[in-house]
């Protein structure tokens, strides 16, 4: 529940949708991962209150839920930007200069890995492999893959998204 500007309690529509997601999977073996995926799509990340609700409704210990969220890189405990930047630091990408590309993103955006810009437009993460080693070094922004990048191209890529 949250309060509207008039001071009345208002139920967040996401809470209702979360209840529907949980109900859809209740009693299903292996339900946790699909519930977490859908909850993250709904909220943009997995806040503690959402984890607790899932724990209570699916009768799964909160520690187990936290363990799954922190094990899988696609889950996040913090809000992500509208444009989620992932710089691959797998072996092929790293050898071809991905560390320099990551440094350029950090410099231009003014955030560190795991951070989000103040305007909520960009978040920056490093990952271990996106499966595009032939295009190394690789960066993904949401579902778009940028391959064979050079640090000099980073600013142009960011500007493209800033202007959208």
C-alpha cells in the first residue's frame, strides 16, 4: 500500500500483478525462477518486500530466494536503468580490450559497475560471457549486441541512447 496525494491508502497495481504471478505458479515444482523473472520484469529489480512476499506465498525460505537472486546474474537487488549496459569480461573479450571499454563507460557515465545514473537512464554491469566471443569485445545494451568495440566508440553509443 502507498498513499496518493490526497492521503488515502492506494494499492500499488504491481502488488496485484505480483499476486497473480505467484498464484499462477503456486504448487508448481521449480516455480521460483519463473516467479523471480516475472517479478523482476514487473518491478525492474527484486526489492526486499517482493522477495519476502514470494517467500511467504511459495513457502520458500527467504535465504534460499536471496541465494538464487545473488547466484544468477540476470537478477538484480538494485534498480536498473532504462538502458542496461553489460560489458563482457569473459576471456576473449578481456584479451581484446573489454577492460578499457568498461573504463570508458564508467568515465563517461560517472558511475561504477553495479551503478545507475541519477536520471535512471543507464546502469552499468560487467558479465562473464554473452556467448559472442567471435565479436569480442562485446557490450550488450538491453537486447542489442555491439561487437568488435573500441573505447573511442563508447561515447557515440551513449549519445545515441541519450537522444532517444
